[in-house]
């Protein structure tokens, strides 16, 4: 299997021991105790205050059943009475309507809190998901609750650079960058890290996964819930697992959808190497699908021929950007989304085919920059970078990054270097680093939790789901075999959704592990999809760079 081979290649890289975190960044036991007490104090205040829900700020774009409010959390849990920040929260109350029996009133089970990942993504629109058929049974039993984590959107937003600089286009995306190009990107990464410090000041260090987990407990209390029912996707699985480790008795039910590998030795530098390796396998899956439909797209009847078509387009765009804005960097960003979601496959293939036949409009539509989204995208990139850089030690010498990724790019060239540029500010990060929490629970310590994963997921490689399953005793892993869509809950796989509904609605789980057949591949004749979509890893899909 190509993905497994590439994963092994990543795992066999000879990595230099990561530079130790500064002494003041270590998670000393007294500090952890102080912050635990601070969390309890903040949660008690939040429970007493509750959340005053009312009209949402952008109510004109939302259904009337959606309500919004705020909850106050300490910037620093070691000083719970100090500076407070407000997190925005959204809610749609449980409908109590059984979609299969209009005469039955479904009893409310509490609030289901959701985080979509990132870091840097907002869950404010999550409650609207109850309008979709696959979610109606869950929406009948639960208040659907979303929120913007600290730093995101209106929740004490972070910024690292002028948003107008984010969508500079066209840009390059060399598979094997020259020394001059690398030096240019190092300079840019250093400037980005400085910008984060200059714009955020002393508060920068408090945007991290431990704070996110503690915020979640304060939100639980503010909602009036004694125990938390939570669903996290992608990065949301990581700080959800941190929460489960810190507050196991506060957990009612938890769903981890597309799990990050929580091994402290892999947070976050090695996790990103693994991700780059896995994207090569998913990129090959996409090209093989296009080749099977050569009669539709004319891009080649083998994966290698499709690759040559892609490279031909990239070379042409390097000389003459489409519409003056779409260069190789924008092309790579657009096709990266196809590595996350296979429902993009027909639209990306159609755009590439049209471009090579002389019509650049579909490619410009799908890959071109969207200046109107610059503020949101810059904010997401800032939070992504702050959380990952603060969470753990990173190599601080460029030669380590250069060596490891040069080796990896020999077998996984598609995403490797763009992933480097996204994360390189962490090499020059001005704030103290933490030591990642050793995520794990003992038998009987945590209520049974559900882990969902697609076997060929590139953004969060499958081995991460297995590692989380091993670390959380009494957890159950449900695998969608031979599929790679990132985020499977509530999607097209009825088998996966059956396990999700049984768990959230009835508390039923299979024995330890179960699997589902893959959902059907997309049809090549699917209608063209407008827009780009956003990769749920905090990166900007149209640029792939900070």
C-alpha cells in the first residue's frame, strides 16, 4: 500500500533530538496544580453566571433558532482573577422532534459541544448542522453548541500580519526549492514570528492546547452541564483528549473524529512530517481516480500521466499566471483540498482539464485568491501557528528542518515543502514552549468514548487514531476502510453514522474495534462545485503559507 510505505519512510527519518524547551516553558507540577485550581474557580464563576443567549451578531445570515452569547475565561489559569477574555458561543436548542415519528417527543439529553479543529477554526456555525437529515436525530436530543476558541474570530482574536499580505498572488510552490528560495522563506518565517509577538504581546503564550482544554471545562460549567458531551474533529480530537486526561470525571460522552496522534514525541513537528507523507498517498489516490475517468477529463489513463498533466499546468502557470492571480502556489493549494475531501475530485479534475484545453475560468474560480476572506484566513493562520508553536518544542536549527524534509520530499514531494513553510515560524518562536501532556487514561477512569477514522486520511493519518485508542482505556475505534475523507461523522457513510447515533443517543458502542466499508467514490459527472472550501488544519488552502 502506497500510503503505508510512505508512512514508513517518514517514520524512518533520522531526526535530531528536538531542542529542549526553555526552563520557564516546562510544565512543572506546581504550575499544573495552580492552573487546575484556577480552572475550578473559573468554572464555578461560569456556572453561577451562565450564558445569556440572545440575537447573534450576524443574525441576518442565520436561522431564527440560532442564539449567541459569551462566556468569560481567564487569559492565564494560574491567575483566574486576572485578565479575562470572552469566548463567543452559539446554540440551537434541542428540537425534541423525532424525524421518523412526528407524534413522539424526544427527551433532551443535554448540550453537545463541537470543535471543528484547526487550530484556528470556528465552530460558531455548527448548530446549523441540525438542519441536515443525517443530524436530525441528534438535533432532537441535544442542544447543538458551537463556539469560537480563544484567539478565533471575536474570541480575543489573534493576528500576526496585515491580512492584505496574506493572499499575495501569484506565488510559486517549488517541489524541490533552491537554496535562494529557502532563504527567502526563512526570512518570511522569522518576520511572521516577530509579527505574532508584536501584535499580541505578553498574551501570546496563553494560546495553547492546555488553555483550550481548560476553556472547554469552563464552557461546560457555563452551560449548566455536570458532565460534558463533546465532539471534536481533527485538532479538536487532540485538545479533547487533553481534556479527557485532565478532567476524566467531567466526561459524559466524547466523539473523536479524525484523530491527531497524541504521542508527546510527535506533537507537533513529527506529526507534520507524518502528514506530509500521508498526503502523498492521498494525492496518488486522486490521480488514480482521474486516470480511471480519462474518457471524461483527458488527463491521462495512468496516475503518472495525470501527474504529468498537473506538472504541465504548473509550469505553464509559472510563466503566465491564470487571470494574473493563479500561479503554481494557488494550483497546489486548490489541489491540496482534494487530499482532504474526495467530493472535490470531480471539480478539481474538471478545472485542470479545462485549463489545459484553453479555458482558465474554472481554475481561476477554484484556485484564485479571495480578498474578502483575508481577515478570517489571517486570523486562522495566526491561531494555528500560535497554538502549535506554544504547545511543544520544535527544532530551532534550519539544518534539521532542511535535512528531514529534503529526505521526505524524495518520496513525498506533493505537500512536504509547503507544510514546512506553514510551520517554520515555530523555529523562531519568541514565546516559551510547553511540554505536551502525556494523554492517557486508566481502565475505568474515563467513560467510554468513540473514535472515528478513515483508513487513508492524510490530514490526520490513521496511525494517530490507533495511538489515541491505545491511550484512552475503554475507547472504541470505528474505521472507514479504504477511504480518506477527513472528517467522517455525519457524512455519506451510513454505517459510520449508525455507530455515531447509537453512541450519542443510546450510549451503545461495539466491542473495542469495528469497521465500515468505504463510502462510494464520487462520480465524474457531479455538478461543478463553487468555491474552494477550507482545509481544517488551520492552513489557508489557497496559499499553503503563513
